[in-house]
C-alpha cells in the first residue's frame, strides 16, 4: 500500500467542514479533527480528507493499493 498526502485549500478557521463540503460524509475523530470520506463502510476506501477544524487546514490522503506485494513476496520471487 502506498499513501500520498496532498494539502488542499483550507476552509475558514473554526467552521463546520460539512457546511463547506456537501459531497463527503465524515466522522469527528478528535475535538479539532474531522475525517471526511465519500464511501460507505462496506466499500473500499481509496482516499480520505482530514480537516483541522481549528485552523481550517485540509489534507487529502490517497490510499493506493495497486502494488500490494510485500517485501517477503519480492524476496521469494528473487526481486
């Protein structure tokens, strides 16, 4: 699995992220941190957006599972 993080345009500080993003669902995971996502729990998650509600900063976290070969698999194949 490969994780890539990108910074997105910030929301206004101390605002409700759900008022600015009408597409994503989300979960409050701390007093100042919200995880937003587009999928339902039974679906594969390919990305999430973390929002610091205090500062408004947003981070896009891409989850790439295309190359899930482990180091052990590579060593067994002589790679």
